[in-house]
C-alpha cells in the first residue's frame, strides 16, 4: 500500500515539474514590456503606436535638398545678362545718328493759268443765240445745238456762265461732246448728281468748273443745261 502511494506521488510530482517547465518556457519566449518599449522609439512628432514608420518618415532621405537650401541651378549661377557680381559687362545699345537731310517729295503742281484774260464783259442775256462776250474758245456747244438761252455775269475776277439748248443726239453723246472740248483744254471730268432720267458730269480745271446736265424731252431729243465759273487769274 505504501509503495503504491509513493508511485502516485512521484507521478504527480513529475506532472507538476513538467507544467512548471512549460510555463517558464512560454515566459522566456514572450518579450517583456520593457524590451518592447525600448525597441519602439517615436520620432519627433510621430505616433508611438506607429513605430518605426513615423520615425523614418520624419527624417529626410540622405542626399535630397532640405528646405531653405539652394538648388544646384541657383546656388552658384549669376544673372545671364552680366548685371550680377562677377558677370560680364552688358553691351550698350547702338543708337543711330539723327537724320539731318530733309526728305524731299514730289513738287507741288502749280495752278494752271487762266483760260480767259483781259477785262471781263458786261453781264448780259440772250435768247436763241450766244450772248455777246460768251467765251466760245473755252465752252463750245455741241454740233447741231439749238440754243434756248445764254447768259454771262461777272463778279470780281470770275465770269459765270449759264446756257440751255436741245440736241438731236443721245444724252451720252451730248456729254461726250462737252467732254471732248473741255478735256482738251486741261479739264478733268467726274459724274455729278442728276435727277431721275437725267445724266450729269462735272468738269474741273484748277478753280474753273463747268457742270452739264442732260435730260430727254417729250419729243425724244436731249436737252442740256450748263452752269460754269471761269477765273481770269490763277487763285
């Protein structure tokens, strides 16, 4: 009986020793609180729970430029135009000399000489013919004209003319006859305003002007009206 009890006590003691050994083995393999705390050191401004991740993010990598340090292009370079220290002197701008010669253009054409000279005739009017003193050498009536009336009047050095007549030709032919006579004496022509159904032209030479308007009568012939202004001197 005693021997049996000793065997049971030995078995219990062996189980107890094995259990204690297992507990000690587990405690040895598990890191203690002091070891874990010393291995996790939070960096500046880092979260302790984040471990080494916060510490490594707060420190810049070696070789990268930090805030406030000049970059490779701006630390040693000077202004390209030479205005900084150690730069070359800028080349001065070249200034062209002032133009001293006065530019010359085409000469201003002189006014044409007067087409009528001498004393001007007295003012007068005629029916069915040219009035006495009419400047026929300047203003010529178209061939085949039946004169209705003519008149002249003077004012200083100006001779004013009026006339009307009928011609058995077209309106364009009447204007063409006046144009051929006046342009040959230095006049130039341009279209002038005219009422409906009529045509008109204005002839100019210096200060001299002659305006002719041509309409069609009820019988189909052309009727013209003339108004002119001739000067005895070149103004």
